[in-house]
C-alpha cells in the first residue's frame, strides 16, 4: 500500500470518531449533572445516614464506587474534549489551504465547543472527587472513633 492510501484510510477512520466523541461528551455532561445531584444528596444527609447505620463495609463500598465515578469524569472528559478539538482541525486546516474559510470556521467552532465541554466535565469530576473523599474519609474516621 502506498503512503497516500494509508493516509486516506487514517483520515477516514479519524473522521468517523468525531460523532461518537461528541455523543460521549454529551453523555458525560449528563452523567456529571447526575453526579452533582447525587453529591447534593450525599452532603444533605446521605453520608450521615450511612455513618449512623454503623455499616463500615457498606460505607467504604459506596465511597469507592462514587469516588471512582467522579475520577472517571475528571479523566475521560478532558481526553474526549481534546479528541473533539483535534479531529476537526485537520480538515479545517486543509479547507483553509483551499480558501474555504466557512469550513475552517465550523471546524474551529466544533473544536472550541468540545474543549469547553471536556474541561467542564473534568472540573466537575475533580471537584466531586475531592469533596466525596473529604466527606467519606470524615465519616470513616468518625465511625472508627466511635
């Protein structure tokens, strides 16, 4: 296979990824909003109820699951955002070389939007993870002291 055929195949495969990346980002935004609602419930009594139940294993299990979900958001959101940034820029820059500035403008818009969504997801995931660690560590410490 020649180099140009290989490059065309690679361009095709990469272009197929843009739509799933955008869908993934939108799903992760919904998950981040869901997790934010869960965190409000945890803060307004959910963790305290688990602590009062005295079941340290259940508390540790739920803490691990919820913190892991927040950590996944913090890591995967920015990765998908970066993919969504880079994928449309290749064709956008090629269009600029042909003088098609409207195609470049659309590619840059998609790139910026996916970057912002990825960073938003990452920020929410990071904050949720930090808060949850604090809440659950405090609950575990209080349970062990009792």
